[in-house]
C-alpha cells in the first residue's frame, strides 16, 4: 500500500509545505520545537480527519473498539 500512495502523498505534502511552515510559525511552536516535530504532530490531525471523512462516506468501517489497520484492496479484487 505504501509504495502505491507514497509518491502521491509526498507530492501533496510538498505542494503545501509553505502553508505548513506558515502555520508552524503562526502557532508559536517555532520557538519551542522543530518544524519536523510540529509536522508529525499536525499530520496526526490530518490523517485522523481523513479517516473520519472516509468512515462518514462508508468507505471504511471503524471497529467498535476504535482500533483498526488499513488494508489496501485493488478495485479489481472487490
């Protein structure tokens, strides 16, 4: 799964890097932590929101205990 999505994800993140750096500076965290540390924290919010959107659209089902893993299924295998 990672090899399929990694190039696209990296391209998106790079495209919006300046936005992320601006947010980092405006939050005040720039005085306390590195951009890399901030970004990893911020990225958790990004993928959590993406997961919530996918679940709301019935593209995935989150188990009752809230813990799950992603499994990539090719559309030809569905």
